[in-house]
């Protein structure tokens, strides 16, 4: 009998698919992580093909709209006011500058524009500017994502009403390892923010960082936390620590590349319909390591030469890598905002008349 994983449609996807689970245990996840590598990669690639074209990669662009001076003490972050990294703090960007950068990102192939501010939480006086950024990027025909720290209920309503597609709030690591990295915000704070964003109807982007000195169990426990949410995050960024001088983790030994690939593979198996983003740290990865990550189920990257304050491969380098691997950018069709507004108005009019 032919194995189900060999029955492919025209795009290379496998027919059928695994059940979506929300009851993973740490022991199960660790058993996956410790499979022989060839078995783990085969399983991850097979799962990947049930929901995605294996040769398409979603492209996002990340911009720091407010840099440095953050009150949080995240041990990996150059933007924390607690660390002496030499980074100069800046004020919130003007809307027009953000939109100019968004237009460049779209021209370079990005379909989602992510905007990050180094805040513990946004101040009320800044929300009108942030809302204008979301509305402006949406008008360009791009998906929008924001990461602003913890949010009040009023902040969430404003972002939702502005049309924000995704809110990013990473859990960073396992709950057990968390206080070794961050002490100014609790793990429960992060989960609460994610739950309230989800309840408001926005999509969730949440992942973490590996290579911060954690154990294998911490990596898989982080993934268990994400996979056992009521709904899986639509986007799961997996970052490899960028060790920044002046931060508490600045001298951390780099994670073994195969261990990083294993983390990607387990994320793909546990969250089969989520986009798994190969996020920070790609400048430290060889082409071969990135190829293994894509085979393990990563299907999203950040484009551009910077990620907030860290380096990132530029478009030229990514284009060469994609050509070498036979990969191409995923084309996401985004509804015209004007047409969507007209449709919404028509629905409301019909409802009043009925």
C-alpha cells in the first residue's frame, strides 16, 4: 500500500493531514526532539506538505519604530535601559517615514509589515500615531503586525479597529527558564496579553529564542506552551540568539546548528498549520543550515538587512539562496482596503433594511 505521505497534489502538498492537537506533554515533545535526525526531518517535512507548498516562503519586513530605552530587563536585548550596549534611544517614528519604508519593503517582495517599539507597554499619547501606521500600511495592500509590549484593553480595541492583522508577543522560552532571562515581566503577563489579543479577534504571532543557555526540555516546553493555547499562533517565529555585547547573554555560547534545526522541526510537527518563521540569527547561519531549517518546516523569513537593531541578510543574499534551493516568495492576495470597506458598508446597509 502506498504511504499517505507520498500522495501529492500538483503543488507538492500531501493529501490529508495530522490532527490539530492542544494536549501535548513535555515528554512527548522531548521524544520528538530526540528522534534520529533523519526520522525527525522526514516526519516534519511530511507534516509540512499537508498544509503548505514546500517551495514557498512567506516574506515579512520588520522595522523598529521606536528604538531603545525600554524599561524591561530582557537579558538578550540591546534595547533594554538596564544594559550598556551603546545603543542610542530614539523617539517614535513619524508615520510618513514608516510608510516610506513599508513601500520599499513591498517592492522587495514582503507581504507583511511588522513594526516594533521598545516599550514595556505603549502610552496613551502614542496610540493615535501607532493606529495611523497600521491604517497606512494596510492601505498599501500589506498585512500588518505590531509588537508593542503589554497592552491595555483600550489599546487592543484601537489596534483591532485599525485593522491590525497580527500582534506579536513572544513567550521567549519555557516558563521554568524564564526568570533566568527576564525579571521585570512574568510569564503569566505574556500569556494574558496573548489571550486578550486573541479574544479581540486578531491573529497571534508568538515564538521564542533558543540558544540562551536553556536545556532541550526548555525548548520543547516553550513549544508545548504555544501548541496548547486554545488556538495555535498563526505565526511562530523561532529566533537563534544574537549574542550582543553589553547584555547579560552577550557571552553565551552559540547553540549547535542541529539542535536549532530540531527545534524548527518539532515546532512544525506540533503546529502543522502555523507559519514557522526562521527569524533572528540568520546572519550566523550557513546556507546549509538554513536549507535544513526550510526542510524541517520553516516557511517564513524576515527580509531586509536589519531586524530591529540586529543584522539580517540583505535581499541580494536571500535571492541567491532561494535560487540555489529552488524556493520562491509566497504570494499572499490581500483584499483591497477600499473594496473591503465598500463591502462592509453594503452588509451594514442590508442589515438595517432587513
